[in-house]
């Protein structure tokens, strides 16, 4: 996949979340997929998207920890 095509997909994804902000988890999964594709092809994703990915990782990890506490 060409970098320009991947960049266009990321732009479309960002517009989608701007139009439907209530689906944060769906956006999170799609963002991770696109950034992982970029990494697989040897591209360095934009730092702002990497930072957003890290924030969402933490958010959804924290949410899951509350719903599914680890046994003591």
C-alpha cells in the first residue's frame, strides 16, 4: 500500500470520528489498524496520531480494568 493511500485513509478516519464522536472504541480499533499498517510498511506514523493512540490505549485499558478486575 502506498503511503499516500494510507495517509488518505487516516484522513478519512479522522473525518469520520469528527462526524460521529460517540463511537470512540470503533475509532480506536480503526486507528490502531491503520497505524499498524503504516508501521508494517516501514512508515513512521505522524506523532500526533501516535500520541492519540497512546491516550486511547490508556483509556480503554483503564476501562477494561474497572470492568474486569484482576484476581488477587
